[in-house]
C-alpha cells in the first residue's frame, strides 16, 4: 500500500472524501483547497453502491463503513476519479468505536479489489497512520472549526426557514449564495476570526430572517443518533427531505457539539480513568474556552431574531445529561446523544427520530436504551429508534416514522385546541 507523498500533493492528485454533510463539507473543502489539496466530495448516492460495499465489507460491520467504502469503490468503478492519480481519505477515531477500523477496512477492500496501489489517508488528530503529503496544522484546524461554525449556522437557520418559506427555493438559494461568499472570503484568508467572523454570522442571521415566511403550526421533529447516520442523506435515506415532505420542521443539533464532546472526553478520561493530565489541561484551559467564544458568537447571531431557536451550549448539554446518564459513558456518541434528546424535548421538538447503525452497541444504549427513562421524565416525548443496515428497507423505516408522526399530529391538534 503506497503512501500519499509530497510529490502527489504537488501534482494535484485528487483526494476523495465521503460527503457526510453537504453544507458543512462544501465549506470546509475550500479550506483544504486553499492549502494546496485537490479535494473531491463524493455525490454518488445510487443504491447500488451498497452492493459494492457488500462485496468487500462484511455485512456485520458498521453500516457507515460499508456505505463510504462502497461509495469510494463505486466512484472508481464509474470513472468519477482517476484511479491512478487519487487518494482516498477516511476518518479514524482511535477510540473504542468501530470507526477506528475504517482505515484498515478500506485498505483491505482496496487490496481485494485489485486497487492496493491507491493511497489511503487517515483523517484523525492523533497522528495515526500519517502520510508525508498530508498534514493538518493548527491553523488548518482553526479554519476547519470556523467552517464548522458557518456550516452549523446555515444548516440550523435553513431548517427553521425552509418549511415556512412563501417562495419555494429561497432558502436553498441563500445557502448556495453564502457558501460561495464564504469560499471567496476564504480564498483571501478572511472570515475566520474576530470582527469578520462576527459580521458574517450576524449577516447570515439577518438574511435568513428577511426571507418571506408564513409561520404556521407544524409538527416539529428532532433527529439524533450516530454522527454519520444523523447528517448523511446517503446513510439515512435523505431523512430530512422525507420529514419535510410530511409537512414537518426538522431540527438537527449542531455538529460542533460533537467536537466539544470529543475534546471534553480528555477531561473525563483523566478524571475517571487516569488519562493523561496534559491533555486534560490543554482541553480544559485552551481548546474548549477558545471554542466557546465561537459558540457564543453564533448563538448571539441566531438570537438577533425571535423566530429562530438557538442551540444549547455545550455546558447546557452537560447539564441535560446529569441525573440520566454518566459522562463516563463516552463510546460512540455516548452521553451526548441522550443530552441532545433532552435539549430537543425542552425546545419543543419532542418528536424525535434516533438514527443508528444496526448493531452499534454504544448508540443502542445511549439512544434506544434511554427512551424509557426519558419518557418517565418527559411524558410528552415521542421517540422512535430507526436501525439502518443493508437489509433494512426504506419503506419499513418510513412507515415506522409515519406512525410516530401520526401520534405527533394528534398531540399537536390537542395543543392547538
């Protein structure tokens, strides 16, 4: 298996990246392009790529791994990328989650497919399986987190505007406009910090508030779960669009909450399990306070207009979990998943779809396993867990969601009366 070398970067070899969230990844892709990388976000979402993944990944493995590996191999088979001048990038968490094995599963699949010469890049912050031609420095990390803030802002405001817009398409056009504007600003190394960032966030909020809307009473649905299944329309069969087609407003928690959660795990490790003190101090006194400043700016921008609901801060999420689930439960999405359900219920999104890969033990515990204690504490909660795997049919999944929605509509009608 070859490495991604500095020469490959200079020759502009294509780095193929699975697209977990269109808004977020389209923005963050431009950051890597500005640092000299040629990045291709995969858009091939044909159902046949599941069969492609099953050729090389055991069906008992994590469903997101099967999907993204199948998507990459499908793109190569279709000629969407030059197999002799590309590298494949995949995440590697390094924890107890099966996602730690995605890198090795992809390498094994490539070798089995006769494509063992294609370099594989591990996307992680722990220095695992490094490649000389691909380096993530501190400045890129800061820029990527800023891109995440913008992505969360656009995602949350578009989800709260699209169901009510009078002129259909206004919301999506505004998202596209801001994505281009941010890309142009990034090309000039602007918009990442200070007044430029705050001004952009405020302007985004003002622009969405200016869209002509007719705000009627609608069923409000929150979506939680394993991070890929929650955001990827490939993973969850475009769940957001389906819910909007059922006349619902959809709320997705911001992706930066997961970043906070991952960083805070270093503190939990040291407090409960004897982890390294230096990482606890770095996260507690440097990284997290820095991120909280960005979080505060985004929430202040959203709060400029009363029709928008701001997300919970990470400290608020920690409080939501207390008395229900321990912060020591941190495999997969762990306690964060439960806390996000509590946040949604408190904000009026008591109808919740919990998306999870079949057999994902951490999410079955922190998601499905928490439904009963949440129901006891919040009787109004209406939660349906949906498993996703190669054998699960879209029709069956949507029928279960429709049953949840029928209860939600009954509850809404009672509230309106």
